[in-house]
C-alpha cells in the first residue's frame, strides 16, 4: 500500500559533550487528560499510534476512548478477562483471563462516516451496500485493484455500489492534477473513461498526457479546461481528502464497506464484508 511520506527530522550536533557532564535539561510535566472509566478498573491499553485508549473493568466492560477524552464506545464482553492489549491500530483487542489461561481476540470495526455526495460511482445508485475506495492516481496498488472492484460488481449487480474518493498523496507529483482531470471529466459524464486512461498510464503521467486523455475520450475541451480551473472542483477534491483524514485513512487504496474498513485484502475479504452487510439488510 502506498503510504504518505513523513518528514524526517534531522538533528545536527555541533559539539560532543563529555559523558560525565551533568545534563542541563529540565523536565516539564502536565496532566493532559483524565479518564473516568467503569467501576472496578483492572487494566488499560493504548494503540501504538496513540489515537485510542482502552480500559477493562472487572464487570467485563471495555471502554474505548479517543486520547482527547471522548468516549467512542463501550463493549460488554461475553466472557470475563482481567488483562487487555491492543494491536497497533486498535482494531484488535487481546483479552486475557489469567485464572483460566485463555485469551480472546476481539475485532473492533469503527464505522466511519463516508460522504459520497456527488462522487463518481458504478452500480445501482440506491444499492444497499456502498463500497467507497480512497485512491491515488499514481499509486500502483490502486491501479491493480480496479479489476477486483469490477469482479465485485459482477457478483453483486443489484446490491453493491462502488464509489471513488480522491486521496492524492503529496509524494506523487501528478496525483492531484490527475484527480482534477478525472473530476472535470466527471462533469461531462465520463469519469470512468478518464479513470481507465489514467491508471493505464499511472507511472508516466504528465500534464500533456492528461490533456491527451481528455481528447481521446471525446470531452469538450473548452469545457474541460474551464472545469479544470474551477476552484469549486478543487474544493470537492479537498473535501474527499479531509473526509479520508477524518476516517483515519493513512494510505491508498483504503476501502470502506458501508463505513467499515476492509482489513482482509483480496476478493474474498471484500466478499466477506459485503456478505455481512447483506445479511444485516
């Protein structure tokens, strides 16, 4: 999965001090938050990314907090536990009962609000299952996933809608221009034709090729140029990006099925998540 590059903090030390020299640093501390959990607190855990905090009570309740103190949810356990640990993302909890020596793995799927208003889609507009993909037009993994989504639509022609959400990564020079071109094509009803052209050439994109693609799929070029420079179109792309950030998208492609993040890749993983939603419906 293509991930956003993080800035690297470089430290340059101009003077090496003797090891015996006492440190001149001082330590400041402050309480940033206090959590009030359920009665009988027995253990706590935090996700490796520092975004989620979990408490376990002796009554068999797990409380899930954001680290700003917001209670996201509470889960009643089917069997008692007195130890809790978290996977890096917080989407799996490991609950141990030390008296019986058993550990239960609890999957936690956070339902995200994915705004699909006005977004390009394939499938029935009112399909009961919405598969939203946050994608980058220069991501090789995003290019490879297109056939998988087409297979899914073929399997569920009446039940599944696939929605495209822009998530251009800063590390890819032509990802944002490609998103703009595709969105401009969408205004002329030819998003998916532009989508195919871009992903067929994702590794060699440039401004000239994007213009060439627009001509090849038969767009009105005057309208295409006008729409490509429309600030509202760029705002639509930024809205997708912000929606993804709020939904904790960290790389591309990231897929949600009715707001539930896909964690098991491949067609089988997608089918399992879709089937689970169809059964609920």
